[in-house]
């Protein structure tokens, strides 16, 4: 035999996709499963589509309470030892649950089994599906800081550990799985990493997703708050290694660069927070900090590097316009 797995699908206005999400759940080769769908106050035809699967799934409809409210309701309805969350506009590959349960048998102390998710989006008018990987080092703290832990559908979650940390945070408008990851790590949950791209995250219609990226800098502020929690927890445990500190401050620096365009004061405050954490900080060379930027940053500091980068972008745009004309 084996453990029961609850596949939990919150749905809000996903009439185009919800049938495929449910079908991908029912098609799982792992036999001991239940599929539960909560319609979160959809105003399109989602509920009518969900009802077509009556008898094969359990479902419930209620008023709109937000994605985390729907996920917590699903948690309350579930009976499985392990939980698979699946947004209604995403899908699972057929062997997802079976492969991860096989992995659990080899890693019986796991609380969260992380597998990467494939990304499906539109590039130059063509739908592309690209498998991803979870990079090394597979330190969950570093992966959380660098935003490399998988999207909601990638992990298999132990029901007991989610209940222990209070489930999903109601009212959390963005960074939802990352805020949950943070509480799980603060609670010393055990993360294990299972290879194989087993779930598909669709990034096709932003307005129809049950979760949406917040605007006006809110996403950046929420992520900065999570980075502060990571650093504080690791400092208290005397586990803030140089590599972990660098990951936290690289993430802060990347956010400061983005915030420069929308909230310059917050960008400067974020950079000040970096210097308070590590006075000798230099950003790691990456696409967000190329060599030209890194040199200016090292010699003249953050503000000068940002101004130089702005001039360089403006010059590149001018040249592009000149070439086209």
C-alpha cells in the first residue's frame, strides 16, 4: 500500500484551464489519491466545468476569500498524509505523485519534497514549455533567498507540518508560497530535493491566475521582509554562513536595482540595509550585475552604479533608434 495523497485545486475564474488541471490530477499513476477542488467565487463558467467531474472528485464552492483562504479550506477538507497543491491554470505530469512518494520512501524524515516545475509561456507569439532545475547548492535557505524554491505545484507537502505552522497566511497578497516556505524553515521543517520536472506552471494569462504579482513595489517589499526574516532566524541560530549572507544580500541588491525605477528612497534604504549586514559586500557577477556595473559599484558605490547603468541603457536605446532610422 502507501500513503493517501490529497491533490488540492483552488480555482478562481480559470474556465479555460481547470478541466485540464483536474484531468492531470485524475491521471496520476499513484493509485491512493483524492482530488478536491474549491471554487473561490468564480464569476465565469469554472464551477459548471468543475461539476462535470462530480463522482470522480470532491468539490466545494464558496465566496471569494483569496487564494490562501481557498488553500486553507482545501487543507481542512483533505484527508491525505501528503498534499499536492495545484493551481487551476497549471497541470501535473502523470508520474508526479508516484515519483515523489517513491522518493519519500527513501527519505522518510522529509517534510517537504521539492521538485522543479516546468515553465510554460509565450515567446514571440509561440507557446514554449521549458523544463527547469533546482540549482546547487541545495540549501533551502539559499534557495529561498534567491527565489529558487519551486512554485506551488512543484513540492509534495506533508499535511502534518503544514497544520503545525498554521497553513497558508490569510491576506498574503503575493510571495505566498515563499512566505510559507519561510515559516516552515523557521519551524525547522526538513526539505528534500527530488529530481525531475514533474509539474507545469503556466504563465500565459496573468489576470486569470488565482495569484497575481502585486504592483507598485508591494512584491519587492514582501520579498525584502522575507529576506529580513531569513537573516534574523539564521543569526539567532548561529547558522548565518558567509554563503547564506551573500545570497541574502545579493537578493536585496537585485531588489534595490528594481526599486530604483519606482521608489528610489526604498532602493537606497535597501542598499543601506545591505551595508549594515555586510560592510564589505560586493554583488556577485550575474545578469543583474554585469561586469561594467560591478566595476562602477566597487569603485563608486551603489548610487553611481545605478546612474551609470541608466546612462548606458539610454545610450543603447539611442543607438538602436539611430540604426532603425
